[in-house]
């Protein structure tokens, strides 16, 4: 997705058969801390206010069950599709996938970006029933920044 | 470094090292074996020591690696370990008579609330991922610096900070939910129950208020309460304290229960 600034503001592009949301933010923390936070399923609930729970393990090919504040009554059954240790994590289901990317940008900072694309031939039929991801994305990025920077500044 | 220098340094570090390994493994036998094996390994590799760290840090590195090998195949405990073990103790007709006998015959058989708090943290910290438990103990109990812990665990400063932050957050959350000493709604009253059995003439409220952590509980600074809890561990040598034999017997009991409990879960 082009024109995405690292300002922690979500950007959504709607098309007939798909919808994409992305966010990017610079975080004053080592990439390894962000990676550890993003891959410890059991700990999400503690720092991420958009996640109600994640069961399972975030490993290549692993299965997870995610409950999100976006739709608290629903359990998203997802699989981890790609893991490039320290750099990239992709999970999703048949409807779409979410991509997390980490890049060192110097001065002890890491750029975190998150991108989700959902869609398919029948997407127009239920598009209106899927809530906007914008607020949830912004909260996720903000929580991650707050937690990672707290860890760096703790000692 | 000569073998004499190593021996001297090792003997200085031995009490802390043994207590550290006990708190990681919860096994007296493993603690003794790992400490002994650490000395043998250090002596064999003495020529590789390059003064990039202190001798104490190097010894703790060797022992930590041996402890990690020892624990690799073992499951982590659960945060409700004390509930599980309490049920088993109540169902075991020999358990309390054994403890009473220790109390009546041992020079290290006194029941002290502070020692039980240390015991309790030892058990519950085994529910943390091993790296987090090790980091928390090294930093908060054995007072190693972050840089030294990076050497002991062969990891980055960032990861040590992550492990420390996470372990503290989890311990705060668990004790805030469980410990009736710091939260009136806490579900665990084991200290007062055991104190009632072993020290029936004591007034628990009076004894409780001698403990800084319990006294300051109402002020609600959870980070500080955890620091005070960890301070209790710092001040207690689990092998030579007033109630060491009693608490070690209790710890061995819990370890055996938890090893079987993990086994049962797997079946």
C-alpha cells in the first residue's frame, strides 16, 4: 500500500472485491523486543487491548484461535502462514491475511507495519457487515509502541 | 586463573549458586549435582576463561547452562501450583505428620511466614518461561547487572529487558490475584493456614504486619510490593534458614506432585 506514513494512523482502501487496511509507526525499541511481543500468544492479552485472547502458538504453520474486541463473540481460527524470524509474520484464513513487518530504521528505532487484506468473489455480499479495522489497528500499534518502549526504558 | 583462584572464587559463590539452582530446579539433589558439575566443568575449561566477565558470572553461566539442560525436557509448572499441591497434601495421610516431625526435631524446622513467601514465589516463578524466571532471579534476587545477564544467557540486552519486564508483569498479576497478604480478595491463604498449624499461639495479623510487603499492601504500589517480595528471597538462604528443612521438604513434595501432574496432563 503506497502513501502510508509512519504516524500510527490507519489507512483503508476499499474496492469492490476487497478491502485493505494498513498502519505504520516508528517505535523506539529494538526489533527483537517487538518480535518477542508479537510472537508470544499467551502474553497478548496483557499488553494489547484489542485482543481478548489468543490460544495456540505462533510458530510457522501453527494454528491460533483469536478473539478480538472487533467482534468479541467470534473466534477467528487462523494459521501462521509465514514467519521470517525478527522481520515478518503472516497469519490468516481463507478470507484474508494479516502481515506484520519489522524494519530497523536506525537510532535504536524500529518501524512496525501491519497490513490486512480481506476479500474474494463473494466479498461484496458481506462487506457491509465487517466493521472498520481503522480504530483497532491504531490501538494495536499504539499498545505495541507503549509496551515496547516501556520495556526499553524499564532499567 | 589458577585452580586455587577458581576454587576460592567458587567457594565464595557456592551458597548463592546453590540457592539459585534450587530455585530454578526445585530439586535439592539436582541443585547439589549441578553445583558440583559446574565446578568440575569450570576446572576443565579453566584455560578458556578470558576475563571478559567476572569469575562469578562465568560460574553462573556454566551452572545456568547445566540447569537449562536439566530442565529442557520438563514441563513448566502452573501458576496455581500451590492449590494443586495443597489438595494432594490434604489427601496424603503422611504429609503433615512428616512436617510436624521436622518441626519438632530439626534445628531448621521453624515455620516462618517470610520463608513461606519465598517458597511460594519459588514455586510460582516456575510457571514463567525458563528464560524469564532465570532473568528475574539473576537480576532481582542475585543482583546481577543486565550486561552480566546477557553474558550468562548469551542473549541481547534487549531480550534481557524483555524477559525481565514480562516476568515482573506476570508475577505482579499472579500475586495480585492470588495472595491474600496483599489483596483481601486473594484466593490463597496458605501462609495463615500453615502458620495456624505450626505456630498456633501466634496472632497471624500481628506476625503479618511484621512483613513490610503485607504492611504496605493497602498503598497499592504493585511494583514496589513485588520488589519487597523479591527482597524476602534475597534475604533468605533456602539451605540454612531457620525453617530450611521444613520448606525444603515442602518444595520436594511440590516438585514430585508437579512432575506427576504434568505427566497426567500428557496422558
